[in-house]
C-alpha cells in the first residue's frame, strides 16, 4: 500500500538526467551545469542524475530514449533535465569513465541508488526503473511461492492484491504495471515477480508472456480459505490494466427491471458487452445463483445483470432466458435461449470484438469510451485535462515566498495536490472565485502545490487536500471548513471582512444592525444577523458569546451589545438578559432566545440550529446538515415548484409545533434529479407527484408514504402521523442498515468533517476553524489519524424508538383530537 511519506512527495519528485549536450536528441531537455544542478536540489525531493562528457558520442542513443521519456514522466509529475560535465567544474560524478556509465538517484543531496545505464536501454526501461525505485515500498517484489502466500494471508479481509509476472525488469509490461501501481497503489497491494515458479504456482503454464491476476482477498474473512483469483486475459498494457481494474471494482452482479436496450454500466463504457440473465419471481433464487456463477466466469470480460421480467413489457422477452448486448452503439440486443452455463460463456467469448487498448504515441487516452470513469470527480478532471486554466489570476507561493506574502497582506491560501482529482476540480472553482473578486477585493488569492512544496504544507499543518486557510496580519490562520464551491467560499471571504462578533456601541447602531442597514452589502451572504444582548456585568456570558462568535466567523454575522442602556433593546424585543436576537432579513422578523446558563457549545448550537430553514428544499449540498439533526425526515417530493396546498398544510403544523420531532423538507426533482433514484428505491415504480414520505433513518430505516387517495390538509396529515406513532401504518420499505464507505480513506469526507467538528465546541458543522499553535496542531493531526481509522457511523439503529420520535408531538395529538 502507499506509504504516507510517498503520498506527500509523489508528484513533487524530480527526475533529472545529467548528460552531455546532444542537440539532435535532447531539444526538450533542459541543460544544467553540475554546480547549477546541485544548487537546485531541495530537501525531500528526488532526482536522477546522469553525468557524461560533453564530447561523448556514446550517449546519443541513450539521450534519444531519454527524450522520448520526457512527456510520459512529466505526465506522472516527474521532470527531466540534463547537465554537462565541464572541465571548469569538478564533481566526483564526472570523474572516472565507469562513473559516467551510471545514473544516480538522489533525495535532496543524499544519494539513494545507482543505476547502470545499460539497464535504462529504452523509454520503457527508463520509466519502469524510475517508478519501480520510487514505488519500492508500494510494489512488493517477491521470488518464492511462500512469499506470495504470506502476503495473501496477511491481506485477507483487508485489501485486494494485483499480482503480476513479467519476464524481466524494464520491459514494456513492467512499465505498464508500474504506471498502474502509480495510480492504484493506494487502493490495492501490488505484487511483482519475474520468477516462473511463482507463475506456475497460481496455475499458469505459459511463461513466455507477462500475466496479471486480481486476488479477491478483501472479502475473505476465514484465514483458512484461499483468495479467489481472476486472470486478465488481454496483453499487459497500461490501458488494458486500467480497464481490467475498473471491472474488478464494479459490482459482480446487478439487478435491473428495465428495457435492456436502455441499460448502461461501466462495462459498456469500457468497451465490454453485457449479459442479462432473465429471471422471474417463481425462479428468482435459482436464477440469481446461476447469474452469480456466470458473473464469476465472465469477470473482466463482460458485465452480468439479473433482469426481472415480471413487470416488463418487452418483445421476445417471454421466450428468452439470456440477452446479449454489445458495447457498440446502435447494435440491437440479442434474445437467446441458452440452457447451459458453458454455452453462455462460449457465446460471449466468441462475440467479443474488442481490440486491445494500446497507448497512442503521446500516451493519451482518446475516444469517448475511454474518457468515462466511474468516479465523477476524476472523470470531470480527466475530460478537462487539456483545458488551460488562467492560473495567472492566483499567486503561486513557494517555501521562499510564503511567509513574506502572508505577512504583507491578508491572504487566502489554497493548499492542494496536483495529482489529486478533488484538488484539481476545486482549483477551477477557486479560479472562478478569483474572477469574481478581481479588482474588488483587498484579499490576495494564492495557492501552494503540496506535491512540490511538501515541507511547507507540513509546517502549515496541512494533512488533507484541498485545504483553504485565511491569513491575517497578527492573527492565527483560520481554516475554511465549508463546501468546496465558489459561492460558499465567497461567502466565507466576504463575512470575514468584519470582526466576529461586531462590537455595537449604541442603541441606534444596534437597530441599524438588526435592520440590515449596517452591513447591507453582506446581507446576501448571511440572511440572518445575530445580536447578543448582555448587561455590562455579565463578563462570563460575554466571553462565551465572543468565543462562539469567533468560532462561527465566516458563516454568519454576529454582534454584541453590552452598554448601560441595553434594557431598552431587551424590553423592546421581550428578551430576558442574557439573550440572543435573531434578525431574519428575508422574513423581516426579529425573535429572541434566552441564554441563561448557556456555555460556548450551547451558544454555537443555538445559533447553528437557528440558521436552519423551517421547511428547506433538500439538495445534495445541504442534506448532511439536516441529517445531523438525527430526526426522521418528512419529505415532500415535487416535480417542480412546491405545491401550495401541501406547503400550507406543513407550515401550519410547523407553526403549531406539531412537527418538532421531525425534519420537514421538500425535494425538487428538477433541481435535484437524484430524487428519482431515491423514489425508485422506495417504490417498485415511480409514483405520481407530489408525494409526502416519512423516512425514519435514525431508528430502523422505515419508509412510510402518505395515502395517495387522501387530500393533504393539516388535519389529515396530523391524523396520519398519529397512526404512524401508534404503529397502525405499515412501511412501504425498510432501508438496509449498510454503511456506504468511501473507495479510499483519503476520500472519507464525512469522517473528515466529523473529525474537524470533534475538535470544536459542538458537533455542528462550522464555517471556519481557528488554529492556535503548532503544538496543538500536531495533537490535532494525531487525532485526525486516529479518527480516520474508525469505520463510518451508520445513521440507523435496529429498533424503532417511538417515544423519542413523537415525544413532543404526542401532547399536540391529544389536544387536537377534540378538534379533529
């Protein structure tokens, strides 16, 4: 697996070849003298140096191959250069003739490894050897079957293995494996051998060709069982390995209930056909076992799906038990009658017209099929890989310029990694922000590529990518912890223009603050303004509110009033001191909440809850916020704007405090198309809209639907909720209690959010996070690591807790029975 140290330095590694000037071969190679080369070495960065005499003709062939390796190595973030050995400068690497036949690998100014140049005999050998040296800890080289068995035993139940055999180190197949390990080394354990005995131990007799196996060890929990193995049957090229691994990541078997002509999976996108095993309710279990067996036999060759035909009206479906769909667009599906598994396998293998995916001369993946990836962020970055970003709008910082820049002006710094898809996707949003702020902001937008300046990022306590920090003169840096989007980041920057909380000095100024006039240019970023009211003697309460205001800086406008005439405001707004006034500018309302015996975490919680809408539109971005409330969701699904009758009924119950134990919300399928998939998970067919649903995620995962034959009014909705509380309604479905884990620990964003929140007064999501020193930062860093080792929490428990669910509403039900 990928070591933590290499994660940081991976793309920042320099590959510098030093050799004599040979113009016809090395026009794309930069030239350095020995003195210049050693002056450019930086701590933690690696370089490969090749020393040659300027007049040596024997280096021309090697330089031609090196020149061919420049672009592929640059694609991996590895730079290539050359340096002439000249008489004016002395270097022990420019001495004896034997020394000039080696390449030297350095990290900083420390020599790590030597390579005889005859091992770097062509472009494939150069790339393979460089990556093999850099991925030494990620790719285990083994020589005996016992070594392989030991690794397999150690990784059972933990991770899968990619095992490859190549005839020799430095071959094109070795390069392909190393390039795959460079990409997938954090996900799988790569194992490499050149020993034929190892190949024979896994059942392969053909030792003339390279082979690659995928060992399915992660599902194996019984250490006495062997890992299932899948052989890649195509030649070992980088793109073939990529396609093979993608099919290993795809579900083994997928159930569908739609027209096969409309079905698309990652297999089709990768150029592989689909096989549908047709099933019906009466024979479902037997058909599923058959489909799973076929799926294992065709793993890596085709996708297998179980087609439930009972609810489908497709011609020819009643007479077929197998459907074959080719990857080519526009080709009709084949309806077949095959009563033997071997016949199914033979039909697929005989009709697979897939050319091996081989690299173009420039190493690019071209064509629509190869551009599609199963990770949407990675796919977007890949599609836009040739798009030139206007990076000149953002100042690039280095280890030398960082301190000078952030001390000279208020700065926003983006810490990112050039090799990471999320970082590169967010970089576009960051540039969009720079375009919006161009000429209007005094804040300097900057960036640091941690792949190039890893030591700097470590000093700034950057442990994840991407990270945004705000630096202000004389203050500790503040980390942004909001959504990775242009608008949210713009809100963070604009709201940080004022102190937090604002010190209000007169009743008139307080009224201007509450009306929105005092900071009217910021109202679009914070529709709620919070004013803390305190008497001058309430020292502890004021300190707690100030700390809470600092914590919420960048997410809401807060102010504090503590003058002798504070009673004027408290009497006007019926607030008992200490108190909070919430000015809701959109509604034009001001409400008060008492703060008696409230500490920092209580105040943050009160303000955070008050910022939530009473009947919000649920989106992908805000759903996690409302799930944190740990209440069942009362969701109105709508195919467009909200239905006024439904809205009136729900808001009436909200106003009368009947829905305090629920989270009422609505979802617009036009704005959030994923809602259709949610409804299809609840119902066999998409129901008519609008539709009210209660989803009890915290206690069992039950889903209830409001009866479609009833009109929705406040009274009918209240009666229905009472039936739910009494257990008189049956759920339409129960969601499985499964954890949706990220593909990689580095993508466990929910865990990162929880870890960040756990370091602060409340678990509610903040907009910013203040750093108080390196010692504390180091401690937090250790806490982050321990947090990420924990499994993701599931939002469900096994039993329905009705008493908690409707605790507050029960009194209302009883009271309103007389009226209903």
